C-alpha cells in the first residue's frame, strides 16, 4: 500500500432540525460576533428566521451577508471580508450551497487578524498561511460537499475560475440538517445530486492521490446517491431520501478532498464561466462523454463502481455509463450543449479554456489534449 494522507472536517452533526441549534453551537465554540454568509434567494425563503432568532435569544451578535452569487466573483469575496472585519467577527457561518460555503471559507481566512495576505495571494495549492477565524458550514443542497473540503472556487475574471486549496479552509464543523433541503426544486436536487456522484467517481479514479479511505467513502457515496436521487427529485418532502443525499454528498466531498477530481470538472468549468450554467448541470452534461473517453484506462475501476448503482447493468465501464445516463434521464436533466444556448462554433473556445485547468487534468487517468477536449464537447453538442 502506498503512503497517503487523509484530512477532513473534524466534527460532523447530522440532525433533522439541527440548524435551530446553530447559535448554541457557535456559543459553545466561544463565538461573540458571527457573520452568516448566504445568497439573496435563500435569505428570502424564511429558512434563516428561526436561526437568527436563536442568536438573539443568546444575545450573540450576528450579521448576515446575503449577496453571494453563483460562481462567486472575487468582488463578492472582498466585500464579505470587509464586512467581517468591520464587525470584528470571530466566527463565520457558511449557510447555503457551494458558493456560499466557498465564500465563507475564504472570508474566515482573510478577515482573521492573523492573516497578512490579499485574496490574490491565496490562489493555487498551499499558498494560504496564518490562522483563520472559526468556521461552521451548513449546506442547504446535497451536492458540492464544500462543508468537508479544503477548496474554494472563485471567479477571477469575466469567464475564468481559480481555486484556493489549503488545509486552513477545512471547517471546524459541518452541520447537516436535511430539513433545510426539503424545499429544493427538482432541477436543483437533480443537478447537485449528479454533481456529488461525479465527485465520488472522480475521487475513485483519481490518478495521483487515490487512497483506501477515499475509496471507501466514494463507494458508499455512490450507493446513497444513486439509490435516492430519483426519490428526492420526484418527492422533495421525502426526508429519508433527503437525508441519504445529504450524507452521500458529504462522503463524496470527503473523498474528493483527498483524491482530487479530474477531467469532468475541468471541462465543466468553462461551461459555467462562459454561459453561467450551474456547476452541477455542467458536470452532468460532460459526464458521459468524459467517462467514455476515460474508459480505455479506467475500465477496471468503472467496473467496480457499476454494481453500486441501481438498474440491471453489467459490472463494466459500459454498465456504469449506462446506469448514469439512465439516472440523468430519470431526473430530467438536459443532455445536449445546444439546449443550453451554446453554438457549435464556440466549442473550440471551450476546449482551449478547459486546458487551463491543469490543476484538475493532472488527476485524470488518461491524458486530455485540446483536440480530445474538443471531441468531448462535440460528442455532447
């Protein structure tokens, strides 16, 4: 067995209704001033009302930053960090989807009095230093796994994204409350669920840091996600299915945090950057053709994963791909780039931009060239 390192969020709470105890959990960690980071849509749902009431009851100072956008730009991160510094926050709560949690991670570092770095200094692997503020993550979607990853993805230009990867970004606590996901629309449930499945598959086949612990988590994630995604999409009030999806997304997040994702994500990022396609849907669109491209190298591993998914499919690479295509169809996600407003003449630009994601492509079992990327986009056009 090769040497490996595995790190994850040190504390996990999985509790229906657990968000109601958020003030208590912050208090127990010695917090006095808390900044809660979320998006405007979620702020308008009323989900935060009982949470904020709990802070008032405990006389804990709390402010909310509600301007997080999908694919959050660096300007949003800087604005949130400025608010955290102005209120002298000592704990940050990320409350929402992956974008809110990613922003919360970076704020916890930038707003710390022990940080002497600018946002631009953090991009890349292992560039962050110092000590961050306390950090609790409360996911409201079952997809990104950001609550257990040391990664934050920020939009740094008109169409480009950059990653910050550092153990400092691992939260202190992940609070999973499936009740927060009961009202998710079917399309969001479907896209984020497939996103989590991509995390598990790519972690299991990661070229450089694949390890036995991530493998165990990736396999269990696929079982939970694959057998519950259709039920969660068809009946959004199904608490059992929602709980399984939330836990499966966390397992997948733990897996890919230690065995990084690869070509699916690399080809998905340009779709989000140029066309603002949600990240989970971007992954879903390119998943089948990337798996087919990888099959000559990854077939033995794909064969091990195929029996974990529902359906009577053989234990083979084709079996895995057919199972995933069936699930994507069952949850009614789009399957063609042309249906997303993308023109065929733009595909070469997407391929060129995908090549910029070398941080991810080095993890792919099969080398991806720019002509390969173009052929993958053409296959799903």
